[in-house]
C-alpha cells in the first residue's frame, strides 16, 4: 500500500509513544498502530517501529482492539496466473513436470523438460494481485484495508493456471481448516467454454465417463449452461479440488476448451467480482 508517511531519522519508536499516551502495554500499542488507528501529523502510520520526535501523534477516538480479527480475501484470478497455493513456485524450475491428468490447462510445475535448456519464464503469481490498487470498490464487507491484511495469507484450494475464477487467501485458521478438512465434500462450480454447439449426446458421454467404475473419478455433475453454433458453456459441479479433471473429461469427450472459470466454492460465489480484483469475505458469508 503506497501511502505517504512522514519520516524521522531519530527519536523513539511509535509503539513506545502510543503506549505512553493510552496508556497500555507495548504489544497493545503495536496492535493499535497495525490496526490503522494511529496518525502522525495527520497521516495514518501502520508500522510500530516508525520513529517519531516532535510530530503530532493522534489516536482515533473509535480505536478498538476488538477489530484485530483475521481476514479472508477472495480473488478473481485471471487466466495464466499461478494460483498462489505454492509460494515457492518461482523456485521450482529444476523439478520435473508432473501433470495430474492429461489435457490442456493442467497445472504443472512449469519446469524445463531437461537440464541445459533455457528456463521457461513462469507465469505471474496470483498473490501479486493482492494489493490496495486491486481492491474492488464495490466490496460489501466495509472492512478497512490494512497492510497487515496482506501478511501470513494461506491458500490451499488449487486452480489450473490456464483457468480464471475464485481463489481464497486467508489469515483465519478456522477458514483454512475448513477448506482443508472439508475439501472433499465441498462443491466447486465451474463454467467451461467449449468450441461448437454442444447437445445432449455430449452430456450423456461425459456422464458415462464420470460414472464408469473403471475410471474411479471424483463425483461431478455436468449440464449445458448455453449453446450456440460457435461455442457452448458447460456447467461442472465437482466435489473437491481436482485440477485437470475437467480438461481430462473434455478431452475424452472430444470437446475443445476455450476458457474455464471457477464461479463458486461451497456457498461462496464469485458473483460480479471483476477479473484481477479482490474483496474481503463478509461476516455473513460461509463456505
């Protein structure tokens, strides 16, 4: 977050000054500062270590430590961005590629095929989009954006690099645990654009592939969202996170994927969140 803040080379830590003003413990003072409640010469400063001398320090009269709750961010990942589940993706260039299933858009390690060849440039990471400038102006949560909201974010729900759609980043251990422990039962809804007009025969074929006991595939339902001569939209509802599954099914059914977008995780929908922007999970929303 690019905020212009006053600068002081000498003096004492802002946290120490705030602790004297309230008065409170040094840790509580740090929480007031990190919560965006403290201003230096009229500018909000969120760094407890910021040094002050004779500047005017003010504390918002509505300041409360009760608002220091962990947050969850919902991002509309653009296509061709890494999903952020592996923060070390950029260090994985020497790993062998290991697609989870055949077909386009399958998430891989993006490694080179053999040592000695030129290293292929990795796609951008979705985490790079979690900035103040990409915050959705229509965020319904009314949560004040703070620098600390971009720290210690966990994500475990994978999404193909070639796909777009809903990704979740959270500081809340309860949300992280639910997304991990309940993932197998949580429904993922995807809209898949395929080439040409799709009819009932293709849906029947996809259903047979899914129900074939020899395949041992995850539970999923597929239906036609819309169909035109040039392209059709299919709706997939899949139990659990299975990157590569939809691409595998479409390849088996001889359907050419044009685009894929995840529009729902459990009970939380992407709705009209613009591509490349994020918002907070509102207090009333549950996965």
